[in-house]
């Protein structure tokens, strides 16, 4: 016979934690749900008496794709994000590895300087960046200057170097140095050791840095609004602003539709690399 004492005990606190997590999830998903409903609602209002529209339509998406430069804005945004991601990953991978494995003059001061740079918000450098690009424009034929996608990309690359280098350094610190020592004993050069031994092990942290460097330019509004002037150079955030800036012509439905379509590349990138994010962020946090 089995008695009540033999029944497994259920920790009732788990139900409370599950309820809290479900409430947090609902609060997190509510804004996204309201944006989707606004995109499917007729008219240009953001809210109405009905949370879920009685009649849903795709007219807002049709207008967005056929009557606005949405595709141009999306392409510009992807160009800036891709350039920023590729160059930032390449530069900070080498910088993080050098700071982790090599001992050279100025190494300690360089690390401290990068930490100090992270203490100041990027907006503080806005005037200096504007003047710098203004000066570089005539010297580079407009390639690196104001109203230039490549110039905007360089701003994001420079802003992310300290943080990304520290993440990669912490990850490399956690890798066993014996692997590299074995490669050196076999006659490998420093570059061969890095490219054939260390680099293949850096997948998680490189994915983490890539996601950060892709999302930051994609969602930023401040720098593009100051550095880009012509509509054909607008990023998605600047283009979307035009839907809601008019006092009597604000169209929140088009804004919501562009937000829904604009979020798709971010979702694709995130879910493609999300399995690496936790490992890339936590590696190097505990060493021993």
C-alpha cells in the first residue's frame, strides 16, 4: 500500500514563480501585439475602442511597399548594419586576441582607456563626429563624410570597439593556452596558431559580437538623424519618422506596418544565432 506520505511533494512556490514569469511575458509581448493590430487596422490611428480590429486589412502593408521608399530605407539600413558587423567583428577579434594573449607596452593602459570610453555616452561625441565627417567628406570624395552610409558605418564601428574587444578578450582568456603552446611546439607560426587553433573555437563570442553590431545600427535613430540629409540615404528609423511627424497627417498604421516588416531581419539574425549568445556572453566570467 501507498500512503500519502509517499506521494511526491510539490513545491508550491514554483507555481508562483511560473505565474510571475507568465505575467512578465505577457507584458513583454503586449506592445508587439498592439503594433501588429495597428498595422492591420484601417485608418491611421494607433489606438481605437477595439483592441482587436473587427475587420483586418493588409492595405497598410500594400501602401508601405508600393507608395513609399520602404525598400530603399531597408536596403540602406542593411548596408550600414552589414558593413558595421563585418568590419567590427574582424577588427575586434584581432584586438581582443592580442590583448588576451600578448604582453606589450601600453597593454594595461589600453585596456583601461577602453573602459573609460565606455563610461561616456555616444551622444557626447556627436559634435566632434559631425565636424570630423564634415572635414573628411571633401578629402574622400564623399565616401567618408556627411550623408554617407559608409561614414555612418564607421561611426558605429568605432563606438563598439571597446565593448566588443573586452567581450572577445574575456572569451579568449577562458580558452586553455595549452592548445596554442602545443601548436607552437609543432612549428606553427602565431598567425597559424590563431587562425587554425583559436579562431575555430571563437564561434559563440563572434556570434554575440555580430548580433550586437547588427542590431545597434539597425535600430538607432540619433546618429542617422544628424548625419544623413537626403531621403535616398535614409535608414529605416529616419524614414519611419516621416509617417508620424505631421501634426494633422500622422499615419500610425503605416508606421506600425513598417515596424512589423522592419523587425523581420532582426528576428532572423537573432534566432539564427541565439544558441551562441548565452555561451558567448558568459564565457570568461569565471576563470579557474
